[in-house]
């Protein structure tokens, strides 16, 4: 059993005082079974099973308060391709069992299912996509990362480019559609 915590802050660089527009807090309790089979099946190299509890809130007062509680299940299938790369298939399903009345229609925009596909080449490049079909809008994200330690060993992180299209990037405005690119450095992938 593991505990996890993710926090995302959205900084409004266009406003005069440049405040943080919204912040998301995401603690989780995770149960994971790793490497079941570990190559024992012909059709998949490895299989991981994961499930758990996730909380998501922005820690604000009404009327800007948003929160939800979910239970999820995520199997991970990993195939080796041509001895040069890995392909990872990760469907994730969740049930929202508690949510704020201020975001009661959130599954119309964030759905209950996410399909993550990852291609990881032995030379370091990784391409990961997320697709979340939802009744109001399908959300799509593609992330490209490359380890900087391949260029200079002391740099133990990744250069990243990320494209996102859909709704709900910011929890406060989960119903508002948008799209955009992010560029930067990632500590993990």
C-alpha cells in the first residue's frame, strides 16, 4: 500500500499582480500488484494491477470550491516491440462516490474512463497519450519526454513538450474548453 500526493498550481501571469488562479490538491491511497506473470505469458511481457482511492480538491471556499472522491482500477499491460522499445496499454476506470454540489456534473466533462498509451524507445524518447471520452467533450493529452542525462550525465531529469485539448485542465473551470502547449523540464515521467 502506498500514499501519493500531487499538487498543481495554475499561475495567472497575465494579471497585474500575477496571482495563482487555482491550485489542485490530489492525495491518493494506492494498492498495486506488480510484475504479475513477468514475461510468463506470450501475449504480454508484464502486467501490473493497481487500484485505490483518490481525492481531488482546490481547497477554496464557496462559490469557488471544487472537490470529488473517487475509487479507481487500472491494469497495465507492457509489450516489448522488436527488441527496441516498450508499448504500454493502461486503461483506468473510476467511480465518483462523493463530490461537491458545485461540480456535480463533472463526469460529463471528466468522464469515468481514461486510456493511456505509451511508447518508450530504448534510446530514451517517450511518447504518452491520454484520452478521456466524456459525454460533453473528449479530452486528449500527448506528452513527449527525453532524458537529459543522455546528453550530459549529471542532468537527471527530462525535457518535456506537452499538448492538451479538452476541458477541465483547471479544476475551478472544469467545464471550459481549451487547448495548448506546455514546454519545460520534468523531474519524472
